């Protein structure tokens, strides 16, 4: 019995030793976590994600969470008797839906702040309106008017730097203003990429509802654990990538080209996926790196 206990403790020690070089390398570096999908709607997974990000903060990282809330928005839209409509994966957002979206995202934001602070880390929830963080213009989908959906034209990251400097964990809701101070809903993936580029993040992690990238989605043996931005562009042109992954992969490539060192696509349905990807040699998702980068 004692031998088994010692073996278990040694295994835990090995895990910590394996994590040590990653903790040293990324100490005081900014990591942006895009949080959404099923991991947000499952209470247990939600706690795991927040615990992961909080741990990153406590071991010296500077995490920023950018969250979505699409499923919750759709639920509240349906409560009003409206039907959620999407064009090319983007929510059609009329004035009433915009009001609902801002209300729901604000609620989600403060819930996440509460969960982080319950774990002993100071957090501040903001939207892209605060400090002029996101300036947007109206976005069209293949020329089609989809309402109050915004395309980010400028990020003013001072509010994020100020919060990080004061040892807060920023939690960002994807809402922004245009030059006439009209409110717009923003795709959370787009918002996360824009934040990562603006602050020069070391890492950008997408928590998604898929395991990562496949060369052929119908062939599970074709899973890709690591690829360069150029290889990702080739994959885009292969015709195998489609659906919601197409804009996500495009965002990942753009982030790398704009100074983000590494982008991780992770299955948010797996408990502690963030820690497993960042602190272990094998990882569990797909890492996209710049063409001249060595180790992930």
C-alpha cells in the first residue's frame, strides 16, 4: 500500500517536472484564451476551464479570456419568440437581437469574473466598448446585410495592459462601437485574434468542439498535432477544411502572420485541455506555429 502511494506521488512529481520548462519559458508572457462552445454550456467543463486559466495566472502567465456566448444568446432570442438566424455562420443581428446579445454577454462575462475570483485571482470583466478597446465597422456576409454585426478595424489595448500591470485577469466580451458609437456584436473568434495581435500574445488558444485539425475529417488517423502557418495555408487550399473550421483556421493563420507566436486549437470538451496542451510534451490539440519557429 505504501509503495503504491509513493508511486502515485512520484507520478505527480514527474508531471510537475515536465511542466517546469514551459512555466519558465512563458513566465510573464501573454496568452489569449478564446472560450466558447460546449465547454461554456457544461458547468463542470466551465469550472475546469476557469481553473486552468487561473492556474496559468498563478504560475506567472498573463492570461486574457475572450469569451463568446452564442448558444446562450440563441436561447434568450427564442424565449422572446424570435428565431435565431445565421448567414454563413454569422448571426443575423437586428436591433432587438443586439440588445439581447449585449445583455446575455454581460451576464456571461460577470459569471466568469465571479468564478475566477472564487479561486482567489482578481478579475475584471469588460466589453470592447470599455476604453475604446474595439472600434468596428459594419460587417457584410458576401455582400448581404446581416444587421449589427461588426468587423474590428482597430484595437486600443491600453485598458488590457493597465489591467495586466495591476495584476488583474481581463475577461473580454465581444461587443464594440463604430465611429458613430453604434453598438455591434462581434464574432468571438475574430475578437480573440484581434486582441492577440494587438497585445503581441505569445499564445492564442481556441477552445472548440473538435479535437483539432485533420487532413481528412473522415480519417481519424490523419490528425495533425503540429503544423506551420504555410502548411496551414496549404491545408486551406486542399478543399478538406470546411464549415466553421474554415474561418477559424483563417483567423489562426492571420494571427501567426501578425506576430502571435503559436496558436492552439483544442477540444474544450476535454477536462483541463489547456493545461494538457501547454504543459506536456505531447499535447492533445493542434498547434500552429510560425514558419521559422522551432519548438512548440
